[in-house]
């Protein structure tokens, strides 16, 4: 099958919302307990685009959205402006088809093109598939936080992973305007 990765369009939002809501209701990949409406996803897409950050979709030949990926600011402080946190989600019936690694590679390329230095992943520690995906992409485990979240009536542990996008790059000069 032929797949294409492209920038998300407003017409993709119903499918993105469906993937997101499935993860909310059935997994610990998203630690929210409430599903979202189309307005929520429209606001999310608009915010990402206004920040210059990508929202990518992977589609089949008929333009069916099979997964999506994005990144945004990791923390809202100036000193973290070169670090982003990302998300990759694949439709439940499409997992295991190699779509996650394709989206991850495209997202890493976008982060480098944006001049970012580090990508951070925050993964529920029991999500072995996501941890393997990140390890194969070159991420390393940088921290473990036991019982920092709750979902489905149980405590969740968080694993932090990161990828230095440009190892050895000097820190940018400080702009003192």
C-alpha cells in the first residue's frame, strides 16, 4: 500500500479527533479522561499552525487519515525554546503497519528544519510499543516518574525520553534587544 505524509488540513480534523478520542477512551497514551469535540481539534490545529509547528497526517491512496503527529513547546519558558514535546498516534486498526516510524521520522525532520535542538517524549511506562518506537528512532530514556498520573482507576508511571537533534551544536547566541 502507498502512504503519503502531508500537512493536516481542516478536512482531516474529524479523523484526527476520532483517533484522539479512541486513545482517550481505550489507552493510557493520553492521560485525559474526556473526549473532545471538533471545535477542540480546530483550536489545537490553529494554535500549532500559528506557532509554526507541524501537524502531519499519514494517509492512504484515498486520503483516509491513518495517523497523525505533531509537536509543540515543551515548557513555556524562554530557556526551553529549543525543546519540543511531540505526539504520534496511529489509528487502532492500522497499528503494526510501520506508520508510526514514518510519522516519527517526518516529525524529527520538521523539528530539525525549525531549528529545534531536543525532542522530548513523555510515555506511560507500560507502553512498550511506544518506548520501542522511540528507541529505534534514537531516543534515550532520561527519567522515570512513578505514580504521577491516574487513569482507569490506577496510578500511572511516566517515562521521559529525548532525542538530541543536533549533537554537538553550539548554543545559540543570546539576543539582548
